[in-house]
C-alpha cells in the first residue's frame, strides 16, 4: 500500500515509521525545509512541497496513493489537503488530524475526510475508559458506517454477569468485538460467560448507545434488570 503523509513533524514521522514497519510505502510531504529530515525516516520518500497546492500533489503522484494522511499542525491545511486528495486525485481513503477540538465538526466527507483523528478527544476517551464502570465510552467514530467503537466496563450488578455472551440480547446492528480481561484480549465465545469487570468493546450505531447502556448497566442508567 502506498501512503502519503502531509506533515513531516514528529507526528507524521511516527506514523511513517509504523507504516514502513508494517511493509507499506510512505511518502512524507512538508513545505518547511527544516522538517525535511530523511535521516529520521530513511526508508520513506521525502518531498519538499506545500500539500495545499495542486501542483505539489501532482508532483507527489497522489493518484497512485491508497491512503493520504493529513497530519500537519494546521487544521486548515489538513482540510484542504484531504479535499484535494479526494476530489482531484480520487484517493480511496483520507485521514485528517484534528488539532483543535472546536474544528472537529468540519472534518467530514464534505471536506474529503473519511476518518478524523482528534488527539484531544482520544486522550479524553482514554481517561474516561480508565476510570468509569457501567458507562459507555465512545472511543472512535466510523464515518462511513455511521457507527462508533465503544467500551464499557461491566459492573458487578449487571444482569448479564455470569451469562454466556451468546445469550446477551444485544440490540440490532450492535456487535461485540472483543473482551478485555486481566490484561488479556479474548475473542468473544458465545458459550463463555462474561465476568464483572470485563471491558467490552462493541461497534454500535450512535442512536442505540443509550439503549445498550441501560441494558448492560440498568442500575446506573435506569434500564430493565431482566436479563
């Protein structure tokens, strides 16, 4: 897979190293000569150019890229880069970095962004995930599917503690992805009971998050206690 990353700062370089380590081809683009440091990521291609300019993206051969990641520290630049990548070069997938949470609403398909990554939101979600029991914590939003990756630490008084996961009547279009228990990752087994303190990771449409929360943790959220 060929990936272009706009923004060769610490964030862009870190993403590049990870992708190269996984066997992908990476092109780093930055308009600041001081950011062009091939020795930091020697296996990447480097291009001194402004990713907001069409001619620069033509030079980068963006039409050959499978993914474009707009990872600069400027939200305006990330939006323009994503829009050009999607509309002018037909890049299949774009990822936009959100630096300021007030701008997150702009990072949508209308601006050519398939997936937005908001560092403040992720950090907030990780804090919530670490300290909350019985509450759904939204970790990630899938733009294309209109669904969210959510986490809940199952409270001790959940009506489903001790019951096989296959017998939990999850709402329609809700899917249990994995269970985290004692530092281990478990693939959901329909015959295996869930336990108090299990961290359930689920993919669920936003409109049924409340229903799911009430079902799994009725004491905290006023749902039905019948399992």
